[in-house]
């Protein structure tokens, strides 16, 4: 099944020259991946906050749609959802002229459900006494939420939110299936042209990894900032 | 200052307070004592409207709120809540804000007062509770006693007519209890109207004008401290005080 060690053709495993030559194309793809990832994360966070608040409402008219949305989005694969958006919706007359837009919509909606659950659990983990203290000081719901609860919940939500962001960056690779010329798509083009699949997919994997390392660095810095009021004794 | 009329509170099918009637005059200090689960904290929380009574009425100053099972408008809460400031057993300072930010937060947001004026007022209050040196620290770096004194200053910043204390020293190490009680005694001397839930009987004896002994959701006995604490007339009060004596 395996070739013996000295039979491996190392130049097919990782061809540095090919990677160097195709780097401009890969970085162009990365730029599109990051555009999709950043827009998707912003929309997923905003929508996630709205859905989290709806989910915590006592009125069924708010919490029921939120629960169904979260259940559907978490229960269906992102790729299937992107297919529905891009290839399914034209059947009822909804057509995305730009596959990038379809990608952003798909990734945003799918990850909004995960963000909603992270935000909800972070808000719920702020001690009840904080709500009561603000209430006894005559602060209303919006002020309490914005000035007291959200800043504390943000600290709790930071690590899982950054994990979601990394998942989104990697999830953008699925949009290559609907012809978005992002990073994986660019790697596939070169691999198809040169038959150097291993080299190109390892190169793509390394680029995704580097991006996630950079995101992890920002996570650490933000965590440090949000933890500044703790453990000072 | 406060009139509590026929107050009743239940959670699901469990009645926690029943036929509660008492008054607090301006400048008076009332201590609520009683065994755990007797309803004293719930009564205090009803006065701050953190719990909504099922029936009865609460009158504070010129405003009265009547509660009934069916009709109750939540927006009326604020009218009554303005009269009181609450100090919790667990302090509940905002951990992401410094001591100064904690105490000016509510007047800044709710009363929309100027920040410069509030900081000046805050410094005077922190001086009074002995916390001026800690004004820029975060709660997590303070001892329990310091946190509770900051929490007292935070409640006082809203200039409430009545201060409500829910077992303010129960969460503290014994050596930190004194510094908090001293601040409360100082407020009593200044004529601040207060309702205090406490297990510190000597403190109640020193500071209270009136003591209410609550058991099983009822006010069993009420009167000046020398009467309720030293010569109780009800068997339940005697048993409770005897148990406390034995523990100490």
C-alpha cells in the first residue's frame, strides 16, 4: 500500500518553487476569503446578538422563531445551506448574481446561530446580583444590558467567539464549491493545472493556519485587556 | 416614611410573607431579625421592589403602591424605588468598573448629572466611608469589608430617603465586620432612615430604634431593642435568641 521511504518522490510532496510562483494567486484568493470571513463575522455577531436576546425573551413570539432558527442552522451542514442558497433559491426566483454575496449570506446566517448561543450563555453567566444591583440603582433594562451586563459577558464570550471566527475563516473554503475564487479555489486551479495537488493543498492549509495564528494573537491581546480588572490582588 | 400594609408574598404555592404591617418613621433605624428562611430578606427585597408582593400596599413618602394578583403596572415601580437604596449581602459591585466608576454610574446614567460634580460628591462620600484611597481600584483587588463600604457609598450616591441593608456583614470575615458596622452606625447618628436585616444582636441593640422579630413569614414581635432582645414576650423570640446565645 505504501511506497518504501526512499521511493517517495519528495518534489511532488512539497514543491517550494511552485508555491513561490503561485503565491500571488493564492494571496489574491486569501484576500477574498478574508473579505467573506470579516463581513460574515460582523453580520453573524450582530444577528447573533439579536437572536440571543429573542431566545431569552419570555414571549413565545420572540423565543420560538429564535429557537427554530438556531436548531435549523446548527442542525444542517454549511455546505448544504450554501447549495440551497445558490442553487436552490433561483427556483423561487431569488438569484445571487455574485457568488461572494451568496457565500457571505450563507456563512453569516449559519454562524449567527452559533454566535447567538455563545452570547446567550455569556449573558446568562453574569451573576444575577449584577442585574439586581443595577435594578436597585434605578437603571433600566437597556442601560443595564449595555453598561453592566454586555461588558462582563464580552469577557466570557471572547474565547468561544474567536473560535467561531476561526471556524468562519476555514468555512469560507466551502464557498469554492459555488465558484468563489477564494484561497482553496485558487489552490485547486494551480493543482489542476500542474497536478501538484499535495503541494498546493499543503500551501493552502499553511496559509489558513497562519491566519488563525494571527487571529489567536488578537484573541490573547483582547482577553488580556478584558481581564485587566481581575486578579489584581 | 414607610408604611407597610397587609403585605403578602408567595413563591408558587409557598407563602413567604403573610399579613405584614409595620411603619418606619423618618430618621428611625429598624432591624429585622429572625431565623434563616423566616422571610426577612424577602421583606426587604419587597421594600426595594426587587420582589413584587402579591397583595397589600407599601407607602413611602407621598407615594403609595397597592399590589393585587391581577392588576399591577410595572412602570409604577420606579416611583417607589426612588425612595430606597439597597446594600446586598454579596456586595454586587460592578467588577469591570473602579470604585469611583461604580459609585457615579447610576447618578450619571439615571439622573444625568454632570460627571465632574459627581466625582466631587463621590470623593466626599468615599472619604466618609474610609475608601478614598481605593477610589481607582477595581473591586476584585479589595477586601470584603472594603467592597461592602464601597457598595454603601454607591447606594448613598442616589441620595435615597431610606437605606436598606440585607445582612451587610454576613459574607465577611469576623475581623472585617467592625469596619462595616461602624459606617452604618455613623449613618444612624446622622439621622439616615434605615431598615437592616442582621444577625448581629449587639449591633442591633446599639443602633436600632425598633426591632422586628420575623418567623414563618409573620411579624411575631416588635418593639424597642431592650424589649424584644432583652425581655422578649413570645416563646419563638426567646427560643431564637437562646439559640443565638448558645452559638456564640
